[in-house]
């Protein structure tokens, strides 16, 4: 069996060509060179890291999915706020009708907030009823009660901040 030792670039000698004392010197120099080379060169397994192209493709796909999903999520949020506001308007309208029947009020009467609070079924706390799009979360900033014959209106819809908050 022939053992090859590489001393320098292109300098290959076999064991049989070297003398016994020269072999020890050559081996110690080769061992030092090998240790130095492996110390300076940190080897990574080629499949332990992602390449730049793979990373860019994944980032691009995630960006594309986000660009598709975010507008849909915003539309769904606006639709749910509209539905909640219309539901609140319906409750206010029903409370107005109930108040007018119980109190024998004419059709052009305008109830106060305190008049219909009992009919809203929230332990008299009418302030908890507000438009979900209203940042102040106050009844007075969200809704106009109006006359008994006219449905209540969302103040945010009237000012143009939101669209579609109308009881039909």
C-alpha cells in the first residue's frame, strides 16, 4: 500500500522514496500544515444553510400572500363594523318605538337618551352603545336619536367618516 503525503502545492512524495528520518520531518510538517489549514477553514455542510435565492423566493412568496390577505382582512373588518352599527341603530329604533307606545307620545316626538335607556336592555347604560368605528366610544358622538317616525342615524355616516351605517 502506498501512502501519499502532500507537502506543498504539487509536491507529492511516496513513503518508499523518503528515508526514515526524512519521513518524520515530512510528516510533522504535513501535520502542522493540515492542522493550520483545518483551523483556518471552517467547513459547513452544504445543506445546513439556505442559499440567498431560496431565502429571496420565500420572502417574495410571503410578501405576495400578505399583499393578497391584508385588503381582504380590512374589508371584512369594515363590514363587521357596519353590521354592528346597523344592529345598534335597529335597537335604538325599537327602543324609540317602545317608548312612544308606552308613553303615548305623538309621531313627531323626539325621545331623549335617558327616555330610551330603559328599553335598550343594558341595565340602563346607554353609553355602552356606540358605533364600532367611533374612536371616542360615546353614544353622543355616535348616534342621533331623531323623531319617533324617523330612524336613528350614525353621526359618523353623516360626516363621511364611514359609509353604509344606515338603518333601512
